[in-house]
DNA sequence: CTAAACATGTAAGAAGTTACATGATTAT
DNA sequence: ATAATCATGTAACTTCTTACATGTTTAG
């Protein structure tokens, strides 16, 4: 079975929900996968074209009078199989996540203690904002009346939990590292 | 002051150490920045060319008899200023880290419980290996005789600590999520 | 002797972002 | 009216990886 890139699989996955057009795929990603996946129109439309070419989906064009054409994509059997096949495949290797703050810290020898500290404080603040965003989204899902009937909400909460845990760990690292720099004052 | 990409700044930073050639820059990254930064020769050599063009470094070519030419790069005053300027600048926004496992989990509705579980177990195993690697490197640095005189070792330990903490958090998330799936058995 | 390490580079292609281009509909 | 949202798409550009091309030196 042919391999595609993750962006293609992400779109294939979204097409299993009620999102059927390029525009609504973008919305879905911005609303639901935002904290661990993003995508631009510059990728979505060409990828949809590829998906149709590869017969993983069929496109139904509805040209209502006056309105511009709207393209609705429906997964084919082949498309569903391709998606399932990818879902089963274990992750090959953990990605190396480039981290700008670690890079700056690493060359911190060329900077004053004060500047390193403010760099870390700024980073910590951004992490705390992100953490709060995750908590807010989580609360919104839990309080949403249909939450126990909606099959997606459980998965959504899992991904949020991941975000919360790793963000929390980063915040704690900031605090620990900041303390080291603050204590260096007297040395 | 002109802006460059992070890869350029990383190389500028490495040129402040004793690494002066494309080959040794690659080695330095593979040995020291490996867990949060990587780079290929296909980027290094063109970037070095750019750095010289922009007068951020000068190249000294030593052509020993017989041996192939070796290019040694030395930062100029302008190069040092450019690096320092970047170091000071706070991170603009936290990057969205694409996460393949979360993407697969999100579409887990289309998979059996068993397959989701083995996906998570495989991921957890990889994370545990990574964690052990970090611990080993940390021990090697701490036990290395010159560790308190080497100014780099402190920064190295900070970046390792970051890796350990975030990896640990991911492992804990795997355990928590796995438990949820294992308990779903009876429902 | 031969494999690994030293050493420098290019070319093709994949993946992704940003800006541009166009136009309808709906809410304020 | 006019701003926001709906809706689709392309082109240029940046970044990065992989494979290729070439040749020397050193260690086992």
C-alpha cells in the first residue's frame, strides 16, 4: 500500500467526520487539533486534489444557482482502508523537536545572567498562558451537555491531557532553571 | 539588523566554540544538541556560504600539501553582534509541535481498542528508551572529571533536564491513557 | 587491505508558509 | 454600507532531507 505524508492522513481522518470541504477541514483543525496539528489552505487544497487523483475520495460538486461551486469530498472504500492501515502502523521513531529556547540557553555563556533570566521568564509566561488555554478548553468540553454521548470528546480530552502534562513539565523546568540562575547571584 | 533563520544562528553559536569547519559543526550538533536540534550537511555548507557572504564570518582556507582544502570559519565582529542580538530576543510564540501519536489517537474511533493499546504501548517504550538515553548522558557528564571547570556542561545539563522532564510527562500520560483503555474492557 | 572517519559540496525533491486573487453571503 | 465569514484556489518562496559525487587519511 502506497505511503502518503501525515498531512494527507490527517485530512483523510477529518473526512470521516462531517467535514467535507476544504474550508470546513481548516475550521476543524483550527478548533479541534489546534494544539498538536495545524495546516494551511496552501496544503489543504492541493492535498484534496491528490486524494481524489489517488481515488481515496470522490468529490461531489454542488453548484446551487448563484452560489459558487462547493466541493464535497467523500472517502472511498480505498480511502478508508488507507486510513485504517496508517492508524495501525506504530510510530517509527520519536521526532526530534527543535527547541529555540534550549538553543538560546545553550549559548547563554555569551549573555548576561539578567538576559538569560528574562528569556526564561518570558518563556514561562507563554507556557502558563498555553496551560490556561488547555484548562479552559477542557472545562468547556466537560461542561458541554452532550459530552458523554459525543464519541469524539473522550479523544479530545486525551490530547488535551497530553498538552497539559507536557506544558506543566516545561513550566516546572523553567522554575527549576530560573532558581539556579537566581542563586548564582552570590557566586 | 537583518534576520536569519534559526539554523543560521545555531551555526553562528557553534562557531563561538572551537568548531570551525562544516564537518566539525555537524559533529558538535550530533553530540551536544542532538536531543533538541539536528541539521544535515545539505544545510550546513550552503549556510556557511551565506554567513561568509553576509560578512558574519571569514573563511581561512588551509591547503596542506596533498590534503584536500579545509575551510575554517571565524566569526567577525558583525557575526558576534548578530548572534548576541538574536540571543536577547525573546521567543515570539510557542511553536505547535505536531504529534503523530495524538493524531492517530484522535481518529482512534476507527480502530479496535486492542490496536490503540498497542500503539500507546509502543510509543511508551520508545519514550522510555529516550529517557534512559538522557539519564546515561547526564551521568557521563556528571562523572566526567572536568565537569566543574567546563563552562558548557552546566548548559548541557539544563537541556538534558528539559528532555527528561518532558519525556517523563509523556510517559505518565501514556500510562494514564492506557489505563483508561484497559478499564474500558468491561463497559 | 579495507572499513571507518575525515572532509566538502550539489541537486532534486518534499513539505510547508505566506501572500495573492476572486467573489458571494450574512450579520451589524 | 461594510465588515466578517464563507469558499476555493495558485504562485513564490523557505526550509529541510536524501541521495549523489569525490577524494584522503587512519585504524584494525
